[in-house]
C-alpha cells in the first residue's frame, strides 16, 4: 500500500524525499524493491530521486555508493554529514 503521508509543505516534502533517497542508497535494493518495501509510489520516488540528485550535483554534492560489507570487514568507522 503506498505511503501517502507526505508532508503538506514543499520544504517538508523535500525533507521527506531526501530521507527516502538517502535510505534507498544505503538499502542495496533496486528502486522498485525499495518503493514496494516502504510503501512509496515508484514514479514519485523516481521523480524526486532525479530532482534531488540534479540539485545536489549543481551544488557540487554527489551521492556515493558505499559497500557496507567491506566497511564492516575492515572495522572502519564512517561518519556521514548531511
């Protein structure tokens, strides 16, 4: 069942989708699997993912995929700041 509890403001919507896209990048799932698991509308997720990634790229920010298994094996600590 889709998650229709999006924020009622543009700023709130952006924060909601930013958290979803960040969670997706950490999940290791395909977009379709992530949306199904989290009750998100696939096309809405894709729209916001593209929009946020374009915006981040324009600001010089990039999403980077991290292999969590490799990090765990090396016992390295990673701090992510948003």
